[in-house]
C-alpha cells in the first residue's frame, strides 16, 4: 500500500531475508525514483519488483560480504558483489547511482575492491555510518 508524505510517494515491497523485511520505492517531488532494498538476497522476486518500478535513479542495496563467501550470503539472505552484478544485469535499465550499504566491517576493503573491479557504468557510493546523501 503506497502512501504520500510532503509530496514524496512511498511504496513498500517485499524482499527476501531471514526475517520479514521490506524494501521501499520512493519517488521525490521531482519524479526521481530512489529504491531502498533493505537486507535481501538475489532472487526472482527482487528482480521482478525492481523492473516493475521503472527506471531507478538511485538504488540503495546491501553488499554484506565478499563473493568468496557466496554460500554464506545465500544462506543468510545477503548480497555479494557477484550477486549484485547479476542483479544489475537483469534490470531493464541500469540505475544512475548505486549506494552500497551494510558491508560487514571486517570485509570493507575486500568488498570495495570487488565492487570497483565490476566497472559499473553507474556512480558507485559506499555508504558509511552516519553519512548523509541527497536524492
């Protein structure tokens, strides 16, 4: 069920995680689409939900651990850089900006190096605790 607050539209959508979790599609007053996936993993439902939203300006998505830990990522319903790349290849349109959240502190350098090696055409931003950004 969508709702509006101060001219901004919020639409929740289900995502797959070990506990019930919700992502949000947020459309600014200027019409830019920002999507926050919350904690989730690569799956057909996520791909379908994101493609149904239309062109995404900014995608905030978690990338908790390096790709070498993909089995653990799948079991714990998280993402790796390899899984993120696979998701992005399934989208009809590449987001202009990808904001990476929820990297496990021990793996920040490794995950960052993997993400940079993907050579994404989108602006890539690794978020840190307390960081602000504008839609």
